[in-house]
């Protein structure tokens, strides 16, 4: 279906509150501004490491290639708690900007890291880091 505000360039706070696309946009804005603690808080984890440890790991993973800007292209709800948000990230190349697309998997969870239905209150959209693997682990973009 057509979503009138997509593609979206610009600020996350112009996207619908509590939507997966807004969570992904906020995540990317934190990446652009190198706020690794906030990145670490947004990622989906299967370990109980401390936030400090998660922040250091986020900096290692996300600090290598940092985007300059982004665009939210489309969104596809896959299940009650899962959405894929297509984004395009722009990175500074040696001579020109490099655009990379990613399909970002967002999962709606409760405080206990259990999946919740997206309409339930007090949940959070968590970002699956593997969505960015082609960017994060590329030697060069």
C-alpha cells in the first residue's frame, strides 16, 4: 500500500510516534551523530552484557562506516511484532557520495525482551544489527 509520507528524508520526529520507521530513523540519526550508547540500547540482543560493553561493541561495529544522511524508502509489516524498513544511507566516498540500501528488521518487544503485538503499550522497537551487515563488515563501501 502507498504510504503518503514515504520516501522520507529528514528528521525522525516527523514520522509517526511508536512506528517501526520512526525507530529505524532515530537509530540511524544516532549512528550519524555517533551516539553509540543509544545505538546499543536500540539493538536486539540475546546476551545480558552491561550497557558499557554493548556501547563499546556498537562503536566497534558502527564506527567504521558512519552515514552522512538517510532516506526511509518503504516499510513492510511482516508479522504482529516484525517490520522491515527499507532505507538508503549515504556515505562519503573518496570522490562522491556512496548510497547503500538496507532492509532493516525491527522487532517490537516488551521490557523482558519478549515479542509483543505492535498495538500493545509499553513496547519498544528493537533493531536487528544483522540488517546492516553488508555495510558494517565491508572493508570498503
